[in-house]
C-alpha cells in the first residue's frame, strides 16, 4: 500500500466520520498523518486488487474509530436549522465510470421510518455548500423530514464545475456522470432508510440540464424532476451547440437520443420547471421545451392532460404558472415563468450565489410538487440496485 493509498483511505475515514478535511482540526490531523507517512518513507509494491480492498477497509475502520474518539465533528459539517441540528456530511462515490464527492444532509428527525431523498445538482461555478446555502433546502429538509444529497462536480472534470449535460456520452443511462449520480443514490439507500418510491432530482442551470437527463435515463430511480433555468434533454452535442442552445439558436429537444438512454418501455416523469423571463444566460424557451417534452411523454400513460394557466404574485414578482393536470386535478407538469427573474434560483437566500430572494420560493414549490408523486413502478426496482 503506497503513501497515496493510505492517505486517501485516511481522508475517506475522516469524511465517513463526518469531519471536514478541508479545515479545522481534521485538516490538521490529516496533514500530520501525511507528514508522518512521508517521513517514514512508507511505500510498497502495489498489492493485488483483493489485498488493496481489504487493506483499505481495515485502514478506514481503524482511522474512523480513532478520529471519532479523539476529535469532535467539525462545524463545517453541521448546519443549524429550525429545531435540532441535522448532520451535513461529506462522502465520495466511485464506480467504473469515475468518482465524485457529495454532501448529504441528514435531518435530526431521521429514524426508523424511510424518508424521501432529494438529489440537488449545483450549477457552474457552484459547489454543494454554496447550493445548499442559496436554496435553503437543508432547512426545508429539517422542517419536512427528507434527506438531501448534493453531488459535486470536480474541477478536474470541468474547470468551471459544470456538469457535462452537453456531451452525448453523458446523455445515456451508462454515461459517466448519470451513472455516478445514480450510484450515489444507491449508496445512500444502502446506508440510510430511503423511501425508494420518493427519490427526486433537481438542479440549477447545468445542474438542471443534468437533472433532466437523469429523469430520462433513470426513471426507475427518480420519480420527479425539478429544473430551474435549465435545458431540455439532447439540446446539445458539444460545447459549441451548448452555447447555441443556451442563447436560443440551438437544438430544441433530442435529435439523436442514445439507444441505451433509458430502460426499455420507460415512461414520462413528473416535472416542475422554473425560469426567469429575463434570463439571458439560458433563454426561457428552454424551460418551455422541458415542460412540453415532459407532458408529451406522460400523456400516453396518464391520459390527456388539461392545461391551466394562472397569474400569481409571489414575494414581489409576478409569475405565470402553467399546469398540466389529469382528470383528478393532479398536476403532472408545472412551468413557472418568473417575470423580471434572471439566471438565478427564485426565492432563495442571498448567502448563496446565483440566487434571487424575490419571487416564488422555488425550493418549497418543488417539494410541494415532488411530494404529490411517487414512483409508479416502485415494486419493480429499488434504490439499492446497481445503476
């Protein structure tokens, strides 16, 4: 086992113990351990894969016990909310396609009963902490009782921390980023009591575009999608076409969807869309395209969806809300146009970036919509199944 392997195992152990290796006491502990390993010149010939896995598990378990005994959890992994504090923990998930870090908010009310899970995908130039602060979803999770996962795009994968929604290889079920994110859901399902019927995905901008891709490619995992300032599935196939789509001159919807983009016979997925009508980064027709595609895919299964249009005032902003409802009045698609809104999360907290405090509370409205729906084929799949 090399210095690098041991160091990585130590860092994973710290993360599993709920400690922030980027600051505070845990960072100092990690630095000390790395220094000691380097001073001792610890390095061996690479062991077999079986030996490496066994050694890593042993190292992680030992270090986790030591750290838990000797250091209190870092405040960076706690977020004060209404009522008792929940835990905001950092993990990393790896599969054959790669690895991504993610943060998980576990509300204080988590216990024996399975909870819904919401996967939140940040936009470009954001990270999980920033996105959590701006959307205030952790506070809402504490209030309503659900888990929240925030996968993190790495700088190594994209210099602007954008999800690769515009790459054909990431628009299929077996694409790297969709499979990693679905794998994160499965990993959480193995460690926590997750209500597999109520697993949702939402995002902002590039994160919204990736959320739409996940709805298309993993309808057996996610039961509803929230897209804020995003783009429709298959709107681009490279960087140039991505900018064209964002600015309104690109592809409107999929032209050549990958053959393996979703399980055979998959159905449409309930979708809620938010978009500012003054968004010049991702023009509003993209939001309309998301909503129209969602409705067209749902109707063959749900039946005809009636169109309702409402004019609303919400926190200083006029909104046009278009709903597609079934015969019982249940909305399956909602499109919110925020008049005067730009490329930012509506009704969020100024403590995050790309947020507008004015306008409807997108986080609360998405959760209202999500909780109206549960996966219709829940008996046929589980969140712990391999993606």
